């Protein structure tokens, strides 16, 4: 399909191919985040007891800190996964990377569901658990970038935020799917059954999701932008080298832009539910209900954020989102600490009013920040570095702040400070990049004359 065909779609219905693209990107990111959220929730509820037992004998708090830290370990390997995926994606296309990362992520999740505990295998169990987390991190490093670009590069200029919103809503959908699974298990199983085998069921279910995602993604055509680039033989011979030497400014900004959203998001994903159960005496069922309500809010506001960014601008949409997070990060803890389920849920929903606008437009914003030959590398590595700065150890840091001070609102100070940094970073992105030609770099070359290098 020609560039002109993609740029002249004012108000018409989605084509069949566009529907397949959006479905493929949505399914993949939903599966990726389902896999991550299942692990994060298991880390909050059972992994400290089942896999880090020796530490639990010394200190239950220490075992939980290590369980939270095991979430962050996979993030450390995301940049390597992003580099590998970027190398493949900038040479061979977005589609092949999406299939590889889907299989790696889902396969590791299924194996975690089959992994014997410390009581059965001793130290081999936590070592293998961490190894599988590393594999998840490598896979996740390339998943988002490929999905984001496949969606945005198929979009008309005036609908990039809308198209790019589809891989973004995979986050709340993955959270909802994971939380629904955990909620159902906690509702029908006894405590003993859940710890014995019930927690494994959501991990094993990932096999079904892999098959579904694989079949959908096989039907998706390659990105038209990448196809045109290949036809013109403009692929970069060394995209990573070019990225770090000539586009380090935007790579650094991309990392900082994502950091606060990822940190606050991981509180919603895992920490709040664990905190409610362990510190406030709420039942797991109550905290999971609150998480489900929060996930619905996140879904709605992420869709709104992507859609509205095409109208008021991506930078402004991000600024609104981070402004809400800055203002709400501290007050929300006084609602959460009531331990009343509907107030607990309300605090999370208001937080998602900031998370949505600072995540929904991200695919489109990142795609417009990088030239076509290194775009996959740029968005993937920027995203991966942002996840390390932000969400990798956010639950661990939150738990440490709570252990050291006993004051939950100080966790809000940590999130608010990160949000201020992300607000400043996105404010440095030139607004004129919105709507830039993604098929070649003629618009960018004219703009970059006016953009000082860093």
C-alpha cells in the first residue's frame, strides 16, 4: 500500500489489514504484560515463601524484598533484548521480531508454572526462576518496540495516537486478565490449595495465549514504512552505533519520559494489592477487586490519552498525565491507608487518570522522535532504559521506604519526584515532530537544523 493511501484516510473505516495489524499488536502486548503481571502478583503473594525460603527464616521482610527484586532483574536485561531486537527489526522487519519475542516471553512463563519450589529442588529452584526471568526480560526488550512501530507506521498521520494506543492498552488488559485469574483462584481455592498448586494455573494458561497470539501475528503484513525503506535500500549498516553517536539525546529523553509512568504503574500492578493484604489486613480478594477496578480505569484513560493526543498534541497530553500524577502521588496514600475497599479502589482509579495520558500516546511520540533507519532500535532501547529507571525496582524501593520509615506517603514523594523528571523530559521534545513524515527523513532534516544537539 502506497504512502499516499496511508495519508488520505480522513474519516473512513479501518481496512481489513489495519484491523489485523491492530489486533496483532494488541494481542502481543496483552500477552507480554499478562506474563509480567502474573509474575508480579505471584511475587507479592507466594514467591517469597516458595522460592526464597532461607531468607524468610531469617526475616520475612527480607524474603519479600528479594521477591520484589526478582521482578526488577528481568528489566536489567531489557536493554540487551532491545539491542538484539532493534538489530533484527531494523534489518529484517518488525514482524519477525514480534513472533520471536512472543514465543520467548510465553515459553518462559509456562516454564515458571512448571518449576519445582525450593523445598523440592533447593537452591536450583530460585536460580532457575531468575534465569527464566532473564529470558522474559530479553523477550520484553523487543516486544513493545515492534508492536508500537507496526501500529504507528500503518497509521495515517492524523491518527497515529489512535493507532499507537492499541499496543498501549495491552498493559491494562494484561493486568485485568492476570488479576481476574488471581481473583478467581482466590475465590474458589483454599489457602493451602492456592499455595500448593493454584498459583501455577495462570502461568500455564500462557501456553493458550501463545498459540492465539502466534496465529494472529502470522497474518499481519510487514510495516509499510519498513517495506519502503528496504525497497529504497536505506537500511542502516550499524543502527546501534548511529543511535548512540548521533541520536543519544532522544534516546535519553525517551528513557526519562517513560520512567515515572512505569514506576507508578508497577505500584498499581503489584504493590498496592500486596500492601493492602500485608500491611492493612485486607483480604487478597478485596485488594484484587480494587486492582480490577483500577485496571478498568487504566484501560479507559489510556485509550483516551492516545485518542486525545491526535487533537491537542502528544507533549501536552503527557504533561497533563504527569501533572495529575505529581499532584496525586502523595494524597492517594491517605485514601489507601483507610483499608476500605471502595476508597482503596478510588485512589487507584484517580492515579490511572494520570497514567493513561502519560502512556497512551507513547507509541506515536517515540516513533516520531527517531529516523526510520534506527527507529526500532531507538524506541526499544529508550523504552527498556526507562523501565530500568522507573519500574524495575519500584516495588522494592517502595517496600524499602515503608520498612525504613513506616510512612506510606513517603512512597508518594518518590513517585512525585520521578514524575517531575518525566514531565521535564517530555517538555523538551519539540512539538513540531508531531505529524512528521515517517516514510523518509526529509521533514526531520529540516527540523533538526533548529534542534540543538545534546
